[in-house]
C-alpha cells in the first residue's frame, strides 16, 4: 500500500508538514517495497484550490492513505469518494523517518 | 443643486462605523433634496435597511454558470483541467474520474471552450440577490446579499453597483477589509471615505486601506470615529501622510445607543449634523460631477 506523508523538506530528517494542500513536499512511501519518493508540491502557491489539486497529485500515484497535520474542508468529500484514508497527526516535531518507522509496525 | 458622484465608505477594520457614516450621509442627502442611492455592498451581512423603510421595487437573482461534465462523453484528455485557472476540475484520467468542485468555479467558461468531446454543458447556480428598495421619491437603497456558503461576494457587489447606475449621488457602504470585495466596491468610486478609530488596530488596518487606495490612485479622506478613545498615533500618521481628516465622531454613549436601536444619529444631534453637512459640501464641491475612472 502507498502512503503519502506531507513533509517540510526533502530529507528523511524533515518534519511532518502540518498543512496538506500547501505542504512543501509529499513523501510517497510504499509499505510493501519500503521504497520512498519525495515530490515537491506544485500547489504550494496556488491562488485557490490547493487542497483538491494536491489530492489530484497524490491520487494519481495510487496512494491509499495520507498522513498530515490538517486537511481542508474541500478535500474530505473527494478523499471519501476515492476511498483514501486521512490520518491526522498533530505533531509538528515528528520527523518523516519516525513516521515511516511507525508504518512498518 | 445637482451632481453625479460616487462615494465609497470603507475601512480596513470591521466595526469602525462604515454603516453609521453611510446611513447618516444618506439621510443628510435626502434631507438636502438630492437624488441619492445608498448601495449596501457589505453582501455578507447587509444591514442598511435596518435604518430605513422602503418598498421593494426590484429583485435580481445573481447567477453564475457552472460546468456540468458528462463522464460518459468525456475522453479524459485533461484539456479542461489544464484550462482551469482555479483548480475547479478534479481529474484522474487513469481511473476515469472527473468532477467539478463547484465552490472553486469562477464561471469563466474556459472549460467549455476547451472541451472538444461535447462533454461539458453549463447550469446556473444562484450566488445571491440584489434588491432595490424605494425609500422616497428621490432616494433608494440597493442591497447586495450573498447566499450562505457562497465563497466570494464580488460578482454580487458588481451587480448591485451596476443596478445603482450613474445618476445622482451614490453612496457605497463597503465590506470591511482590503481584499477583493473592498476593491470591487471602491473601484468605481470618485471619492473614498475611510472610517477608522484611534486604536492600534484601527491604525494598522487604516494603513493597509491607504496603501491599497494609493495603488488604485483614488482620492480619499479619513473620518475618526470614537474620537477620544485610544491614543493619538492615528493623528500623527494622518499628518505625516498629509491625509485629510474629514471629521471626528466623538466616543459618546448616546450615539452608540441610538445606532444600536436602528436610529439615525443625525436626527437628534444638531452638532454632528452640522459637521456632516460641512464635510459633505466640501467633498461635493471638490469631487462632484467628476466622471468615475472605471
């Protein structure tokens, strides 16, 4: 299963980005192959609709779960219809490698 | 006396007294026999009609076109998604999913132009209502009222100002802030009255309004409401920037009390009435009969 994690930077030491639609990077982590990829978020400066556009991006990568600090109100119905699970983690200090570690167990 | 002029009453900060000034100016102009229209552009919560009685003359339902996509005709080419500047089309070609996020749509119609498969038609969605009230033979109020849940009042404000036309004196009660609704309101004004209060918040938001009006090359002056409250920083700022101080409305419980009961303060306050009249004469002499810039 592929999981998207919002990240403030493009290293495993970066923190979990608390915003979904306007996060700096998405980490796409594959729990089966343990492979991960950092994707810069092109929607960070979008005038509007950053959330749905970001769903578009991660959904096109077959992600089934998203971990972030907060999701906007336009995003939820789209994720529900796509059967993508939202995981809210209110911990700005959490590093990407910690979250990946948590997903392994 | 005649004159065609559009005066916008605005402020950065909310609750400084825009509606107090707008409704009292409207009252004064009525008393002086002018042909006057008050446009309540504060479409999120219009309240000018709390202060006046009027008869509904006309209502306009303001609509916007929203695309309807027939997924069975869609080829998932992605052209509409690419044309949309507002991220309003959600598309996953691999899963053959396409949908319109109506809240994000600005009704520009670009997606319909983009579609070569004939999959996009349009429907009307109501954004709000513009109502014209006849208050007296020479005066009317036009109210812009947006629907709950609509994201931007801009198109409703635009329609309300269109409805007001160009005849006589037009007073526009602007929404607070310095974003699009404010800009839409003041864009057609010949003169802008900024209402503020002598507090740090009042000053901070006044500066933002002034900076916005400067980039729009508008003429403006300032009314300080609740004068006597707070500090003197706002006066130094006005002096430093050479911004005319049009009027001070004292911090006075009788004014607040009358206003809170939906009364026109000038009716029972001859001193303030005189100050309003002096300010109005000066504005009309200097800016009246000028053709608005847009």
